[in-house]
């Protein structure tokens, strides 16, 4: 009796022609080899843990490549070291299912578990059929003009919404400009569905960002002013802006649910142009701290495949080897950011740096920032911005903790363009300190301020917590009635951000024909717990700063 043929797989069909049955959805363990692992499949991968152990996690293969040749700056393997595994000659870029996108990494073939089942990618549904007699996709306006010019011809079938969006973006890029975003209105249902389909086509597991804020698509879950197209992944954006029904109960805001959503789905406002870019750096050595990069950063290609990139924590120059960094440190005389110190309290200081005067330093800062913000797309155009860097002092100098940038002249009234706390200083209260300092500067200017949209996932959580604590604290301290405008003037928070916070906390109630602000027991309990924690805060008396004034010539930026 002849043996039964092996089940057909996509790899087998690619090698053997179009014969064979449809590919199975799941391949059993041991029935496939590494050659069958192609981008799109989901397979178990061995993930090392910090304690020295390891676990097997299900991951999706996003890309593959031949292992690059070792860099001339890489450390030589010690004598007697075991020979490298032949399976590691091919590397795979994996995204761990139900984990944040920032954990994506390149792994060798030896870390793929071929003894467990492997899930084949779902076949793509090709429902985007071209109209008969049409050679390419056109924008909706061009299609309408063509139908009118034909004069009574048969109407072509309506193209797919995602195809319309892609065609419009492509046509706009060919003429050198992107289609202008609609101002003053929320995103229509048609464009929301098109964005959802576009995200699915880009094969991004609910990663809708930057952020981070962080040149990127104006989409953010916290777009309270409606100046952007929210992608629905922000969790609370559309609910905050939509007119509330007085009789309907508002959606309950849960911080734990928000954190869990961010842990598994990544940034909420990701730039579509950055989704397909895999990160090119594995680890960064910044002073004493060794951190893992989260996203792609456009460092020179010569540094792309290094095991570790060494960065001077004072001038932010980058080097491929520790020897070069040590040689540089003997010559580098910088012990603090190259700007004016405008705040000092205890060991915390703030420096104001003009991007036009310190181009090299600010560009290096943006390159470092891009490693941790997947939505930031401006790296070299630093002239229109001021950078406010927070440092902590020790016996060796003033070390960079984080920063926020601010446009020298913002037509929209933004007081923050990009904000970041370095990973080694996160979860210590420094992010809130940066946010508070930005609003203290807005108070000195006598203006209302709001962060530029889009924000990164962690930035959105930080701002929500700051807005809640500030607004609730002001309401508790006020003995008389206080209006929305009074809250804005005393906190420098915009009216839109105040409304967003109040609606997210279910503080807006409809009473006797008008809307009032009502503090619920849950909000008071959250505020009590927040105030019980020991936190750093900004002392306004320690700020030595006046709003800078720029002439028209200083704002040309060489254009």
C-alpha cells in the first residue's frame, strides 16, 4: 500500500507548483521544518526571562533575513566557546501575541519551537475588484470627474473604502503634499471604517499610535478638540467628545482596564508609515543604564546590527564600541545639557535649549527619543522647537532624565510637542513632573496649553492622571461655585481637556436643565489615594524664566 502524501503547505506549493489541497489552518508539531516558516505564520518562540529562566510564547513572524555578518566593532567570541548553531543563520522578526509591540525582536532559528503546532496565515480576501476598463485606482474626485466626462456611460461599481483611502494618499504623495485633514469636525463613519480596514491590511494587531506624539497621522484617542481622525483605539476619545445623553449612563473609566489594554495593544496613535519598520537596535548603553530599544530609530545603517550602541549621556553622541566611548569621554567636557538653567530645586534642574543654536545636540536627542516613541517622525528639523530637559545631579554631573519640546510659535496653542521620560527613570514620578512644569510655564505666559496630538500610550496615561488630580484638587479647595472657565484660567488646562477628564470620570451630570460637575465617591477615593503618595512637585518660586520673544527673522528657519 502506498504511503499517504504529506499535507500540502504554502511552502510546499511554492516549491512544487499549484498542485495540492488548500493549506491547513494549523500544522501539527513535527510536520514542518524551519524552511516552512514564512512571514505571517504564528509559532511558539522561546523567550528568555530576567530571572534566568525562559518560557514559550506564541509569536507572529513579521519578517525574516539572513544573519548579518558580525560587525568589526563586535566583541570576539572567547576561546573555547561553542560553535554557533546553524539554525541561527536565518533570523526572524517576531511579535509576541497579546504582548506590547515594543517587545518585538529578532530571534535566531534555534529559538523557534517546531515541536508545537504552527498556525498558517489566513488567506487574504481579495474583494477589491477594479472597475472594467480602468487601469489604475483613482481618487474619489478623479473618479467622479471621469464619469461626468464620459457622458452617460455605465456607472462603475463603488470601490472599496480602503482602496479609496490608499488611492487618495498615493495621489497626494505624487504631487508632493498630503490631503489636508478636516478641521473642526469629528471623523466621519466612512473614514473610520476605511481606517479600520487599512489597519487590518497593514497586519497590525490593534496597534493604532505615537505616540507618541510623538509628521505623523493626526490620529489620537485623546483628540478632544476634534482636530484629527481618531482611530478608535484610544479608549475614551469618542466618548469624551460626543454629546452625552442626560438619561444615558456614561461609560465607566477604569485605569486598570486602560493599562491592560495598553500592555497588549501598544501605542494608540501609531503612524501607518512606521508600522512596517522593524527596530534596528537591540540595546543602548546610556551611562550606567543598559536599556532595550522599543522602536525603529534612523541611526546610521552602520550601527544597525550591533549588539549594543554606546551613547554619551551628556552630549548624546553615539559610538559602536565601549573603547570609542571611553576615548570620547576623555575629551568631552560637557557635564549638563547645553542650555540655560531655568529651574533648580534640590537635585532636580531644568534646562532650556534652542534647537537652532544647538542643532547637533537636539538632533541626537531626537534620535534617542525615537527609540522609545513609534510615532515620532521629525529627527533633523529641530530649529522651530525649544527643548526643556530635566536632569538629576550627582557627583559626576547632571544626568538627563527626560524632556519635552515646544514649538517657538504654535498656532494651535500647544505647550508640548513631544514628551519623554527615559526608560531607566520611568515609574518614579518624573513624567508627572515634566507635565507639571510645562503647565507652570503656560501659567507664566498667561496662556492655556494642551499637548500636541497624537500622544503616545504612556503619555496619555500620564496626562490623564495629572488632569484628574489637578481638577479634582481645585474643586475640593474651592468653597464657592466655580465655572469651567475659572478652572481653565487657574490651571492653564484647555477647556477641551477639562471636559474630556470630567466625562471620563463621570463627573458631568444633568440637573434641573443644566450640566453640573459632581464629585462621585469613587473619584474622591482615587484622589485620596493619589494624595497619600509621596510625590515630587514643582516649586514655582524656583523658576527663573521669562517667555522668549523671537523676531520674524528668527522664525524663518531657513525656508
